[in-house]
């Protein structure tokens, strides 16, 4: 059974703990969907003020919804559209402190106020993105970005994707 408490401490310490827990969850398992599902549950339960945590996978030049925690979300996002599509197009993380100030933001949950999206990259190839939403403005900073990039890289390394 997995019964971790919500990690506490500085943002860096929280992500260090989440990385340890993710390593534990991925141990001996290479299934990409199973590992993605567990990672979203870990992030959703382990981070304060997060109302959505999920994956979008790149399929035929579109991002398609994968495992997530939170309210039902838009299924398809074209590359270049919204925060997710922008991170996918740039192949780099995007931190949005106030979604009302991000032109083209795609509203899935009306409660969301800020967002961070990191790309999933294997040897430079884009596999998809990992997306977190918060009902609080300014929820995500550079330590969140860097912590999520580490978790995204861990998922890519540990999961077999066609
Ligand atoms: N807000 C995202 C869409 C995905 S949801 O937040 C789950 C965007 O603008 O790409």
C-alpha cells in the first residue's frame, strides 16, 4: 500500500520528496500509462493548491488527454494553442502566473488561475506535456518548474513509450 503524507518544507524539499516517491512508484514498472497515472495522483495529492494534474500525449501533431486527476478536461489541444500547446511547440516549460493574462489560454476548469506545463522529451523528441493547474494566482515558481522537469524526465526515463 502507498500511504505517503503530503510532503512539507521548501518547494525544493517537496519536489525532492516527490521524486523519491515517484522512483518508488515506478520501481519495476515500465508501463507508460500506469506510471503517468500514478504520477498525476502523486502530484495532485502531494502538492497544495493544485486542482488539476495531468498528461497530454502527442498524437498526429495534436496533444491528446492522458491520465489526470481533477475535473474532466479538453481532450485535444493543437500544438501551438493554449499553454499546453505553447509548451509543446517551444519544447520548453511555460509558467503562467495569471491565466487571464495569457492570450489563448484554454479554460478547462473555471477555477484555475495559474498553470505550469513542462514538455516530455526523449532525446529531443516530444512525447507530450505534463500540466498542473492551481486555483491560486502565482502558485507556481521556478522551483516548481524545475521540480516538474525532473519528474517529467524521470517518467520519460522509466516508461516505455512507442
Ligand atoms: N489550460 C490548458 C488546457 C488544459 S487544462 O488546463 C487541463 C491550456 O491552456 O493549454
